[in-house]
C-alpha cells in the first residue's frame, strides 16, 4: 500500500475498524468506503510464484505476452524451497 493504492485495493479492508467506518472520520473515507460498498477497485492484488530466475523485486513491471505493462511488483522474496514468490498490483 502506498499513496496511490487504497486499503481495499491492497486487500487490507479488514484493518479499517467498524467504528471508523461508521464515523467516516479517516483520510480518504469517501473514496475508500465507496470502493468497499460497490467493490469498485481500479487495482487488484495478485500473487506470483516461479522456480526460475531471481525473485521479484518492488517496482518491477509485470508485462503480458505482447510486452504491455499490466502491473507492478509490490514485494517479493526467495523461499528456502527454491521458489520465488511475490505480490503485485494489476
């Protein structure tokens, strides 16, 4: 999550307390509550896994078969099993 990604887009809606939702007293409340109610998300969180190459790193682009950028890695690491995992926003 960053300045350009809301809690619902990052899959972190559960971190917004019930009382705060009811009071609507937090930064970005109108946009965030509208996203929660209508499930109107401009981005979606996707998990990555591979066994080849280096692990994904923050800000690496995710591209489709045509080479068009469709997302960006938010975090990644290499596991002891030899698998690389990561999260990206599309």
